[in-house]
């Protein structure tokens, strides 16, 4: 029906009805992200490369699981037209075409998708980014320091690029509120249990989160005392593990049975006292909004030690 032929009052009434009905008109969030008639803005990425944007992107390729999770957390998943094989959260990301892996993404696939922005994580090489830019595709790399502030800067950067500053502010506020709640719980712990994150074990050597890692910060914020906090990097020794006998051992999901089946590990006090726990590695190591969930789960694990006599 041609609404231009209707009297003005009927036209206004119709528009009002559409605004309050579902499926008849773009939602306010969709309207607010339309890129027309915006002020051009400059964005400097984590490489120090500055780029001026004349409009907000409508077609985005994510090169990084943490980037994909952040984009969805900002309610901008509808902008994604491509992602990597490693992008597996949230579930609906499986409906988005994959452009391959992080190390060697499929250039032809990316070019054919015709994105107006590529957002890459730190795992993507500068060589790959330069090649993508040679095709005329705007590309930015976003990462932060290995701490909570770094995670927040990733969220803020994505929010700026995707016209999601309001959503970004709300997300960061939620994270801050949950972080404060964890702090209150930790302050009420009668003591802080010693702990160890077994990133790797067995014939491949023992690997954990040393004092310079973000995981060490998470363990501390959760109320634990990381026995490897005095070490730098990720390498550890079985002798130190046996000597320090952590009260709690944390493994990546699916590895507990194997860990407890191996000599030495099966005789650790944490193993004998049923204080070996599993956690989803992705929420722990991906620099994105789910790291606050990892902190909450770690806090629950630390609190479990308080049940011991």
C-alpha cells in the first residue's frame, strides 16, 4: 500500500504503531547503529596504526575467538559475515561462514565475503594483516595487556568501532559489579588455599601459569595462592610440584581422568583429597568478556577448600 497517498495524520499513526510492533520496523538498537550521517572518527589499533572511518561497518570478519565473543556480547553479532575455525562461542556463531584458521586464513574466502572491516586478535601475524590490507580491506588489530584492564580495553575498542558504546558501557559495568562481588567473597575467606593450574603435564613436561601471567592474576583475585607465582613464564618442574603440594589443582576440561591416572600426579595430596577441578580453558585464556565468568568459577573452586577441616 502506498502510504504517501494517506493523510498525514494516518501516516503518523501508522508509523507510531510500527514503532511499537514487532517485526514491522527496525528496533531502536538497529536504528542507532545505522552508519549514515555520522561524524568521521579516527581509530588507532594495537599496532599503533590509525585509520579514519567515514561510517560504521556493516560487514565484519572476526579473526579471533575473543573478538567474536566480544562482538556478540556487544549485541553486534548481526554484523559478522565471517569468523575463524576456532570461533565456537556463542552457539549461533556456527551459522557464520568460516574463513579458516588464525595462522593462515583463506584470503580468497575473505575477499569474496567483501567485508568493510576485519577485526583481528593478537594471534594473527602482521604479515597476514598486511596482505589483507593490500586487497583494500580495512583491518584493525585489538589486544590489551594481560590483565583485567587489557580485557576491558578490548571491549572498549570493539564498542567504538561497531557503534556499540552504550552496550560497551553496560557490559563493562556488569563486569565491574561482578568483580566487586568476587572481591567481597574473597575478603570473607578465612584463609587462601594454595593452588596450581596444570596447563600441561606428563611426557610433554609440566606447564603452568607463572607470576607474570594473567591466569596468575585470576588465581589471586579468586582467593588462591599460586604455588608458581614466584616463577616467570609457563615452564614448571614435577619436583617443585611434589615439593609444594598445592591444596587445589586446576585442569582444563576433560583432562582430570588422565591426570589422575599418571604416576606422581595420582599421589599428590590434592589428588588424594579429591581437590582436582576442571575449568573451560576458553573462558580462562581468551581475552574477552567471559574471563569474569572464569574468575567466578575459580572463586567457587577456592571456596571449596574451606570445607576441609
